């Protein structure tokens, strides 16, 4: 109770003391002189940052240059470093760092307070070429911003998506194995899997490699439109995982179907698991869409041929990969 | 405290019993008493009837339905037919301890072999007599090339078994390491495709290529660790963990060494 009374008394007296405020002094506070050298440094640094951002966009768009990844990292890193350097110079040399020390809650030096307040208000006026600074800042923002946005271009074509369906496969093209020998339908056994390529074309194309399996035709649960795509139960899928573009190199097959897990194609990178019997549907893992299926037919010699193109776009749903060309 | 004691004793007792039960070998092998006096095929047939038929059915016909088959001791076992699998598969499953399973739904994995060598030979001969099937493959790692084997292993096997044959995972199953397998067992597994593994025909892997693969598998049992410590040969994950654990602690130690504590 006693303490409360003392506090109340102190509070009241303080309030009374604060009321008669002296008028602010008329004398304007003194600012340091303008610093042209530092200004120039800030502007140059910002412009260089914008230039480096533009360089990142250039490197991103030109996939033919060697060491592209290193150039990308270098340009973006230098751009961000230059922005940081400009901010450091700006804060160290051109901004006022006056501080007022006061005992809270008393305002002991109202005159000084006012002076600092004016200093802060007029701090901007110390920079003589504000327009230029703003332009340089804008250039840096545009350059670095463009650098950060550029990878979005690789998410896919903005308009025509036809290029995603460009593969070497078309009706009548023969399937060959890794040694170039044509694959005959009666050579394809159940319980194992095969890798196949299109005859007489590049194997480096992302749409080239196939994984081939044979299932009992009674086990197939293909969509109605694909009933004729699997002659004798032979199914062909793109070997490129639709998640991150790894080769789908694992096939699990049951030894005893009533107990064991059902047949599945598995990608070793992140364990995306596809069900061949259901047209490559994803049954586990991070892949976002089914493995594209290739329709097959058997020619008069008994060899396997493509009966058309894939059921969907081949390749990963992942940025940057479609710009990339395989090195021989 | 007193109230806790009885459940605790019960729990410990149950754990002890479970531990003993777990430590026991799978249910014993039933053997004919006159093992040495019967012919090999007869011995095989008797061992088959006593230890295999509950799942694989009479004369290797398999039990695919849930119905209890004749001669299976009333057990509603389930197992594939063994007709036509040949000596190749029987030899692999028996010599790796994959079979017999203690429970029909169990996944086969490498464990202690419960049959003696003459018993295995008798069983293999019996299973081979059930129907025409592939014989035990002949393999000669000395005729293969380790470098070619490495390429072939990377192409056909490393997806599941990893590049130094340490094993790994496939969705829904563990992929075993190939460290304990003999050259013959590796060849049998490649041609048979045990459990979830695909089988590989001559069209995919020729006998000469198989020799090279086996030569590589043999070489991979003692990899040349230039770094000094293989860390399980599991690749970047344990290597990264070691880097973080060791380098991280070293960095913190360095900071403590050179840093200056600021008194507030």
C-alpha cells in the first residue's frame, strides 16, 4: 500500500513536470557536407548488380556455354554481393547515425531531441542526386529480380505444349535392345524387364529409352482407349521417371502372386513406383503423373514396333531438364 | 510403487518369454530315422513331405487356394508350384536358408541353413525330378572380367543392390546384400529371380557376361577403400553424416578456441 502511494505520487509529480515544455530552438541543426565519392560508389555498385543480374539471365538462356552452372552461380552470387556492398556503403557513409541518449521516461534534453528529429527528417537531403540513386536502385532491382525469376521460364512452354510430345517414336518404328538388335515379341518373357530404344535414332533424346515388361494379359487393367496397346501382354513405358528424370531401373515381380506385392516399376532415385498393369499409374512415391505408355504392335516378322507416340509428355516434371542436351 | 510392481513383473516376464521364443530356430526339421539307408530320391521325397508339402502341396503341385489340401496335415498353407523350377531354384532357396519358412506368409531372407548338405542334395534332386527344369548353373568367375562385370552389374543389378552389392530397398521390400553368396548362388539368383527379383535370361545376360558379373561380385566383397574407411559402402548418405558430425564438431571447437566471450 505504501509503495503504491509512493508510485502514484511519483507518477503525478512527473506528469506535472512534463507539462511546461520549453519552445523548440530556432537554430537549425548542422548536417555533415555531402559526400560525392560515396554517392558515386553506391550508384556504381547498384548498376553493376543490375548488370550481373542480367548476366545471370543471359547464362540461363544460353545452354551452349561450358560450365553453365558455375557461371550461373557466379553471376547471381556477385549480383547479390554487390547489392549488399551498396547497402553497406550507403549506411556507413551517407546515412546519419546520430543517436539520442535519454533516461526513460524523462526527456532531459528536449532541445537536442528536436535537433536529432530534424536531422533525421532532413537526412535524405544530404544525398544530392536522389533521382539517379533511385534509378540505380531500380536497375539493381530489375536485374536481380529478373535473375531470380528467370528459372520460371523452364517450368514449361507458356503457349504451345507440342514440344513436350516430341519423341523419336512414331508408328512403325522398330524397338531395338542396347546392342541394336531388334526385339522379337516371343523373346519377351514374364518376370523380367527389358530396356529398348528406337531403331536408327539418337538414344540421347529424353523420349528414346523404353522399359519393356510382359504380364499375363488377364492381369491387365488398362484404360479402355489402350486395350490394343499391349499385344500379348507386352507393355512399353518411357524409362524416364516423371518425377525427376532418373532411369526407371527397378522392376519387382512376385514369385508367388497370392502373397507377394504385385508387379511394379520402381525408380531408384526417390522410389516412385508405377503399376504397369494399370497403364503406368503412380502407386507410391513423389511422381506426380503416370509413366507415359507407348502403344506397341507386332509386325509380320514377329518384331515389336511402335504403334504411335506416347500417351503423355515424356520426361520429368522438373525445371531445367528440357533445356539440357545430353553430352556424347 | 507397489501398484506398479505387478504389471512390471508381468511385462518383464512376457518380454523374457518373447526373447526366448524369438531366439529359437524356426520350427524343427522333420527327418526320417533311416536317412542313410534310403536312396537319395527317397530321402528327398520324405524330407519334402515332412517339411515342404504343407505349403508347396503334394508332389510340388503348389497350394494356391485357401483350401486345405490332401496330405498337408490340415495346414492351410499357401505356396507356389515347384514343378519345372528345377534344381537351380531349389538349390538357391535351400542353400541360402530362404526355405523352409516358419510361416507361409513370411518373406524369404538369408538365415541359418537347417538341412545338412546330403539332405539339401536329396531335396534338390527330388524337386528337379518333379518336372523338367533348369539345372544348377555352372559359373566360372575366373573366366570373367571384373571391369566388364562392373559395367554389367551397374546396368542390371545396381539399381536395387547398389554398386558395391550392399543391398538396398525396393518399394515394399528389402533388397539383400550379395556379400555372403557363393558364385553359384549369384548365378542361380540371376537365372531364377527369387522373391521379387526379376529373372534374367540368356538374351539379357549371356553365360560369359554372368561370369563377369560374378567376378565383380566376388571382387566387391573386398572393395579397395582408398579413403581408408568405407563407412559401410553405402555412398553419400553416411559420408555426409560423417562430414557433418566430424566437421561440425571440429568447426564448433575451432570457434570456441578462437572466439572471445563477451561479458554482458
